[in-house]
């Protein structure tokens, strides 16, 4: 694994690109010992869906960023499903901005499916119009596959 930095000082950990078979098998990274976030990745129609649920706070937002950034290296469109997030710290907005920057640099189309809580934080931080959102995973998938996304 190698480590590089982007202009915004975000560190990207580069790992060997996984095969489509590995991607379809999915990846589950439930954080134990009292942490309140669950992260899962799976493939759907040549698109990577990263599902985050629970609470994204200052203590785990870096881990969420790292988990959600890994599929960008594969190059398939990315859907970040946050519809199950019940708490989203304002500090975690930097995670979404870093993902947006990484997707822009690598030309990976992506969309966020926010929960009501995440939507509120997006509006309060003026990121609601600058980050690509969709109302559901099927809508995001449709937008990404037809090129009409966000």
C-alpha cells in the first residue's frame, strides 16, 4: 500500500485494485466496541454502493472517509448511501468534500443519498447545492448510468 496526498492534504491510501468478483462479494467493516457506525460496500450494475448507517461523528469520520474512498480507485461510479445515518457531525462534512475532490480528480461520477439528518447538515453548511445528491439509491443508480447525475 502506498500513500499520496492531494492538494487539499487529503491522504489517499492506494491499494491494489480489486477484481470485479471481490467487489461484488462486498466488504463489511462494522466497527465494534461501542462505536455506532456500520459500513458496507457492494457492487450493483457496475457501480459501487457504499452504505453507511448509524452515527458519523468526530471520532469515526476519518475511518468513514478511508472506507468510502477505497472504491474510487476501482474507477466505477460511486453511490454513498447515507440514508441510514441518524447522526452526522458538522465535522464529517469534510469527509464528503474530500470524497467529492477525489472523485473529481479521478473522473469518477458519484452521488450521495442523504438521510434527513445528513440533508440538514448539508443545508446548514451550504453544501447542499455543491455536492451531488439523489433521493434514493435507485434514483442515484439511474442518474449515474444515464449520465444525468446530480
